[in-house]
């Protein structure tokens, strides 16, 4: 799930989800964004965006990864109740990130993305991927035909 989330297949309105989240983070003045895919919450909340910015639609993105989680659990005959929490956390402009591949361009910045999964017994498992991205810019990017 984590590798899908940071991949170019993570489509948010036809654009790369990580880039859209990076722009969102800049607009709300935070460099860390969390998405709780079970509760559907986003932190910082979109209500903190100044009115001049378009409200992002994270509900579809969250639904997509909640569905993916349920599909993976079903394939392994794991009861959904065993997963108490599943949270993506993206830290943009991360000083701790160590991407495994060269920079994606002069304007790209490192990010660290983790997926934390807590089971019903309180045990926490954390998976992390580092990479490069830049904030979403529709003038510089091509919109996916899949949107």
C-alpha cells in the first residue's frame, strides 16, 4: 500500500497525489500531512486553507486506500476489526529522508512517507519510503486521462 501511495499511480484529480499533497501542505503552512484512512480524517484539516485556495478532495483518495486495505485483508482472510488504525504520514522537505535514487530535478525536495498500522491489540507497525517531489503545478504537469 505504501509503495502504491507514493507512486505515480496515486492519482488525485488527474495529478500525482504526493505533489498535490505537497502543494496543500505549503498552502496550510505545514510540512507534514497525515491521512487516517479508517477515520477519513486529514491533518491539518482543509478548513485551515485560506479561501483563495481550491479545496482539495481527499475523500476519494482516502476511500481508494481504505478499499485497497480491505481488499488486502480479505485476500489473507484477516478480519477488518484486527486493524484499529492505518495512517499515512508525509513529511515534505524532510531533513531525515534518504531517497534511494537521484533527485528528480533541481526544484524537487526530499520527502519521507510512512504508513503506520496499529492492530486491535495495540501493536504498531511502521513502514517508510523516501523520495523526491515538487509541489503540484498544473502549468508544468500533464493531467492524467484516467481522472
